[in-house]
């Protein structure tokens, strides 16, 4: 049991028993009398816990504790050392996922407090953070200002007016949208929203939003089941309801990795007698699935449908022309 956990347990024992003897505390915490004395001094002098020796009760009590008053709470030390390490790991992860500077300022006091608590115990915050490394790949830069406006519109259920850069057409289109949810997918942020211009659900890459203005109008709310029907039924997050199922066959070598991967919630997989791995995934539009197939190189073959197989073959031929 680390020091932080002992602090919490000491306070719990004092509340439950309306006081506790030194022997009670030593037996419950399985530490020496000297350790208990140091913990009690720290609780009283550094953390402001009103714990004192009471001669009448012949034990330690929380001063002023009665049934009417609210219980005194330790200032954050209800986290164990393991929990603090986990929270610091999450904070480092958030710092990597967020648009630069958006949450760091608000999270900073919490991180400092966790560091302090860890240093008060037996841990080492700097050493813990040094051992956490998060490396986003192909992460596109997002404006913190626009992200904040988008998050505000989402939480307050207000419409947004955006200027959106459509990469496929190289055009900027203005439209009003009703935000439904933010999605972090493949190291980038996307906004699922009802598009009032197209009159349907669409996904917008947040980094491609050039302007964002919060409107006073209430956003249209789309039922969660409808959102899931559109975005969960097909491969990736962009493709709408699934229309086909791709059957892919991976070599025994590549199967060592792919059989542990989850490409789709409704995927079906089979280990073939020769060690190959067969994967079936539903999809709508095929461009994202096509990219994932091509990056597997010669370790995957599209079995069906023929239309997807033909597109892979055409892409390989076009790639081959670059290296003649």
C-alpha cells in the first residue's frame, strides 16, 4: 500500500470508528508506529485534516466530526499511486490528441496537482511521464479556435455556419450544419453533422473547416440509432450504409498481424488450412478500403467483389507506370 492509499484509509478509519487507536491504525495499515506518526503529522500539518489525539476516546479523532456536518475531504489524495500514473498517462494522451493549446491550459493545474501528490508519496512524476511516448501519424493541424467553437456548438446543441474545403473537388463550400458528435479517427478529428445544404448526415474533416460561426438557431437532433446505422454499418466513417461485402485473403505471414486487427464491428474471419486469413468486411464507398488493401502490398488478395478486385488491379497498374 503506497502513502496516498494510507492517507485515504486513515481518514476512512477515523470516520467509521469515530476515532482509532495507534494499534488499530498499525494493524489496519500493516505499517510501523513511526510510519503512522509521520502520516498523521503530514495529514494535519500539510493537508489540513483536523486529526488529533483525544484523551477521552483514547485514540485519534477528526476534530469537529458529527452526524450533522459534511465529512472532511482530503484535497485530491483519494487517488492511489497506480491511479495517478494512469491519470497522468491519460493527460499526456489528451495533450497529443487535442488541437494545440486548447485543453493544455485548463488541464495544467490538474496535472500539477497529480504531480504533487505523486511526489508526496513514493512515486516520481517526471520519470513516469518520460516513459510515456505517443506518436500520432499523419495528424493534420487543427485550429484550436475553430475546434473550441465546434465543441461549444456540439455541447450547446446550436447550429454552425462553416466554410468547408472539399479536397476532392478543390472547392470551398459554405453551409449550415447541426453538429451531432466529434470523432477521433486515425489520428485526426472529424465532425459528424446533419448538413442542411445536402439534407443528410455528413462527416467533415475538422482541419478542412476554414471558418466556423456559432448560430443562435437550435441544432437539429438526429437519433443515435440513425447515426449508428449510417456510420457503423460500413467500412470507415465516411461511407454511409453498407452495400457490399469485401472478401480478402491474407498470406500466412501477414495473418500474424491482421487476425488481431478489428477492421469492422461486423467483420467475419476464418483461418484457412494453409494458414492464410480470410476477412469479410461490409463497405459502402470503396476508396478508404482500397487504400487499406493497397498498403498491404502482395500480402493480400481481393477475392470478391469483382468491382473491387478490378479497382485494385487498375491502381497497381497505374502505380507500376511510375516505376518503369
